């Protein structure tokens, strides 16, 4: 696992399964309905059990770029922060702002709840088609800027499914690291 210190926080990169993380919260790359889907979303819903879906049904969905929180149920993580990233059609500032907002709002929700450790997947880079080489810089820049401005979250971990995704994030982190 690669890690760098950012102010009083630690930013980590690893390859693995987000549903197995022992952070206080994990982030779900959800769809707007919050009622489960494929990829990370489906895996989190399966691992958390049917209670997660029942709670999500009470929330009325989530807009792209926003985030909401639920309990973690059968997961090691106490909470799931559900965020909706943008569907990628082409490189444009509006899409980038929505991806940035998904990370930012997830961290704001965590901070409001007093959560000190959060694990993120790579939002929007699966079924939503955001290219890793464009998404990784947005993700890491947004998270590092947030950690510099808001002490309190002690650890943010990016849990990436593939070695390709991990390499993309490592390259960007190498350029961003102090």
C-alpha cells in the first residue's frame, strides 16, 4: 500500500475490494436511484445485505455530484456514503466539476458525521466510462485540497480494483505529492 502524508492526514492507495475495508466509512459509486446496480454499487449492496437497500429506499435518490450517508449493516465499515458521479461522454469542464463535487460532497458528509477514515473507489471510471487518466487527477487533487483545508479526517484510502487503476493513481500521486 502506498501512502503519503497530507497535513495531519494520510492518503493511501491500494488494490483491493472496497467492501472489505475497515475504515469508518466506505464510499459507494451509486446511481441516482440509490437502489443498487452493477460494479462497486452492486458489490456494496450484496455485502451490506438487504437492510441497506431498505434504508436507501427511504432517501429518495441522490443527484449527480451529491452524496448521502447510510449505515453499513453487514460491512466492516459503520457507514456507506453514496455519491453519484457523472456519466462520461467527452472531456468537458462541467463533467469534471461533477466528478470533483462527488468527491468533495462525500468528504463533507464524512466530516459532518465526525468520520475519521474513508475508503473511496475510483468514481465514474467503470460503467460510467470516465477515463482513468482523466479521473485520477480530479480525484486526487480534490481529496488532497480538502485534506489540506479541513483537518479531522485522518485517513483517506483509494481502493482500486485493478492494477491498471492503481498504476494510474500512483502516477498522479507521484506528481501531486509534496
